[in-house]
C-alpha cells in the first residue's frame, strides 16, 4: 500500500540521512518516477523534506526532524523473529513487514545504537540453505503459515515416496532446517489410502515442498496440551540421527581420504578423523566410521574413490567389491556397447 511505502521512505531518510532517488527506488522496489511522486506527497503532508541537485544531491530531512511513527503493527512484530533470515521472511509473505519493522526499530533507537545495528547488518549475514542445492519450491507456504498461526485445519494432497496420499492435518508449527521448510502437524483420523481407518492424533513432520495441493485454512482446532515445537523437533531429530548411523565401517584411508572424511561425512567423519592410531608405513591410517545400512553405506563410501579401502565388516567389504567389479565391467566394455 502507498501509505506503508511513504512511511518506509520516511524512515529510510531518517535512519540513513541523504539518499538519492535511485537508492530509494532500489530499497522500496519501485521506479524512480514513483519515488519522485512519493517525495512530493511527503512534502505536501508537512514532512520537512528537501531535494538537492547535483552529484552530491538527493533527498534528506531537515536537520533535527524525527518522526514518532515507530509503533509496530502485529504483522511487523511477527516478522522480527526472522530478522536474520530475509529470504525466509519473504517466503512466508512477511518480507515487506520485516523491512518496515527493522526501520521502525532503528528509528526508535538512540543514534549510537542505531549505528551499531547498521554495522552489524553490514558485517554479519545468515545464509540458511545448504551448499550446491536449489531451494525447494514452496508455493503453499504462506497458506500453511496462515493455518499454523490461526490454528485451522488443512486438507492436503501430499507426495510420499510410496505415492500420493490425502490427509487432514492440524498444523502445529513450521521449521526451517538447512533451507528446507517442514510442517509439524497432527493428523486427524480418517480412512487410510490402502483401506481401513487411520488413527488420529499422531504428530508427524511433512516437507512443505511435497504438498501438491491444499484446501484451507478450515475450521479451528485445539492444540494438544503441553506440546512444544522446539522440544518436539529436538527429540525427533535426535532419534533420527541415533537411528540413522547404526553400523560401523573400518576403513583404511590415504592422507587425502582422511582430509575428505569431514567434508563427505560431516560431524561423524570429523570425529572419526580425529580418532586415528597414526599412519602406517605407506602414510595411510585406519578409522572407524559410523555408517547407515549396507546399501546406503556402499554408495557413501564409494565417494572416497581410490583414497579408501573398506576393511570390515566382511559383508560391507564384499558389497563394495561387487559394486566396484560391476563398474569396472561396465566401463571395460567400451563406450556404447550393450549390456
């Protein structure tokens, strides 16, 4: 809305001093011509705004003028917890509210503290998504967030690895993990897709990008007594991590393989790399690495290539050997030969 934009322009000038029309246009995401019109509207409303021509020119407020229009709206206050994540705020539809809330806060601060906040924003940046991965498309995120906030049901068509299912959900919270949005929700009882009746009341985690379609927000529901989103997420992720790495692989690694271990296997690889017995005569070391089930571990360990040898367990070593033999056979036939 234009009134919001005028207020944002006023706060920008109060916080930053002189700004050119192109600078204001970039901040407000409008055209320079719109900035000219908005500046005229501010001046007409009694704001002591001056325009200076030339290379050092621009718009500025009269010395000593400060607006007192710094009260936060409900939406702006909601956006403050996302202050370090402008991308996440934009996905939730709170990008403009976050920008305005930050300007209001800075305008309300003493000059020295306002300068500190500006320096922090210039020197620190949070980039939540993981490396080398495009962000999930989340076209339904804003409506999901609305249902979470208003405690209203959602009827969704959801893609699982086994196929599509339909669920009626009581959305309890949203979590942003590694750049991926997850919905924590309690399922309502209803017919199971494969026949029978599905029990309700189970709290589960759904990846928002896998919601193919939704109806809602619908009727209100009551949140389960004592439910805490942070506690649920910590317990669920801890159980997932504990159940994921159930086995151990004894590896012999080259110096380069040892350096690759933390990069390819994260914290588990870093711990394993620290707990070696020292190099042998060839400079290789032995490590004990937590791994997932054998089919998954084979693919993971092959990423180390010739920099690693699997010594045990015997079943894992045999599985890796079979995979290597299959690859050697495929590449040994030459390009384009049929199997």
